[in-house]
């Protein structure tokens, strides 16, 4: 049996608010000498902000009916003043219905565009395999607030003859243009990852591809990695260096001097680092370290990085995302892409 609370939750807030305001205005008009006939239409205006045009029309019709009947208790039925007030009530009700219809159309277009954008981004960011060879993998993409729902954060992994290669990057900008640029980066990575002899030349190939299609104000920060046995090779193109967790030790990997992002003539230095059994490496975009709390303080990644070594890689990323959302009050101002790799995963 449906509870009264469940039935209440199914009620249309706009319809309830509109009729509630109308009842209050009618009661006030009936017990006082104040002429509120035209004001009855305020109920339709309120309903227009919260419910559909059809339901707003119901409230507007009820307001007009009450306006016509108000002449009875005011003794003004048939007068020019009564007629004028009723006419104004009807016109304002029509305005409310039209406003509700326009809002419905705008919300429908926005919803369709959101679905298209999210579908495009999901097509760009394919599902991450749980493991490739001896490298365990997990990835997370976290959307920001509604005004930055779609962005250009990206990640991809490929099993190549040279080793397991990964890219994590962040396109400058938001929206569908950023998604388009991210798709171009990932397309270039997927095409060149199997032929470029090292991550340095792979990065330069991607840079050359982007430089032919982007203007001077566009760029992509990225880091490209290659896991091969007990070594990991990195090429940093203006991006945040990854974090390495080995046992209880947490270090930020030294990827050398910062270089230009992709699309701006990037010539990254290639650095090689130990990749011992059981080690985990976190690649991330700036949505992680640039997230702020209500006091304006940045998210302290160092305080939570050691937890990346606990549990499975999936659990570790879920825990990190939970810490981040708690820090920002469940709000984010930028998109976030995370990839966590583990050495010698079962």
C-alpha cells in the first residue's frame, strides 16, 4: 500500500503551489474589501516556473473562474471595473502558460544537448581494461558541476609491441569543442602507439597531428607512459607528474623540466624510472589537485596518496574520489580523469 508520504512526493510541486497560492488569494479577497481579482493570476505565474504548460493552464483557468466569481461577494458583477480586472487576470494567466511552454522547450533542448554531449564523451573515453599483461589498471572520469558537464579530460591505454602504453591529458577549454580535440588526441595516440619506437617520438607525433588542426590558443597538457617489465618510461608534455606508491613510500615522479603542451611544438624529455612489483602509479588531471574546499584551500593529495596502495586499484580510486568530493562539499569546478596502474597484478 502506498504511504501518504510517497503519494505526496509524487505530487506536482508547481500544481500544488499554484492552487495553494490561488486559494490563499481567494480567501483573502473574500474576507476583506481588497480587490485582488487580477492578482489571482499570480498563481499561474508561480506554477509556470515549476510545472508544465498544460498544468499551468489548469491553474490559470481556475484563477479566471475565481476572478469571475469574485464579483459576487464584492457586488461588482457586470461593472466595467470587474470586467477589466477579469480580463487582466486572463491575460496574465495566458502569459504564465506561454512562459511555461517556453521553459519546457528550453529544458528539452538542453536535455537533448546534454545527452548528445555525454554520449560523445562516452564514445571518446572507452572502458579501461582491468589488466594488460602484468599491469593492472583502473580509471575514473568525474564530471564537474552542470556548467562544466562536458570537458576535455582524456585517458587511453594500449598493449603495443613496445610495452603497455598509456596517455592521460587535459584539453584547454570545455564543451563539445574540447571533446572533439580530445577525440583527435586519442585517435593520434591509438594510431601511433603501435609504431612509434618510444614515448618521446609518440608524443611528438601526436603534437604534429594536433598542430595541424588547432589554433595557437589551443593546447593539450598530457603525460605519456610506457610500462615494460620492471621499468616505466614517461614523457611529460606540460602535465602534472604522476604519483608513485611503493609500499609505505609515496613520491612524486621526477619527469624533468616542464615542456610545452601538445599542439604547441612539444619536445618532451623522456625519463625512465623503476617499476617494482606491487608498485602503483597514479596519473591524474588538474581537477584533482586544483579542487578547493569552502575556505579556498586546495585538495591535499599528499594526505591521501598513501591510501592508493590499499585494496584493489578499483577500490583505491573510489576511495580517492570520495575524499575529493567530501573535500569540495560534493561539488567540483573542473572535470577529472584518473588512471591507476599496478605492477605485476594477478
